[in-house]
């Protein structure tokens, strides 16, 4: 497997799918905002049914592994996942 670049929108989609699967709701009911902080690193804010949930880097990587398995048909544990803050593309991920 070569390197795969995952766009910011694909990361958001992965988080929506993962949260929806866990809560047994439609992915359209989940809103996500990705964030980066110099002190805390990568995180996301999820809004579901009027409630806010803060997701840490490990949650984002877990969602990307779920996405790799369910949407891409890849072994989620054979891949290394690296989140990157890009000046032009925002928050992206590299799957190796």
C-alpha cells in the first residue's frame, strides 16, 4: 500500500460516519469542526442532537481507521495514520 492523502473534508466525513455508527443515527445528524492548537494539538468539536462533544487526536485517528475499514475496504490496523496541519489544505492526514 502506498501513501494516501486524506483531505480535511474526508476527515470530517470519517468522523461523522464513526459517530453516527456509535450512536445509531444518520451521519447527516452530526456536525464536525476540526481544530488545531499549538499546546493541545489536533481536536474536533462534534455537535449531535444539540449536544457538544470534544474529540481528541486519538478519537480522530479511531474514526479514520473506521473509515478505512468500512469505506475503503482496507485493514485499518495495518496503516499508520499521521495528522498534519497544512498551510493551504487545512488539517489533512497521511495513511501509510
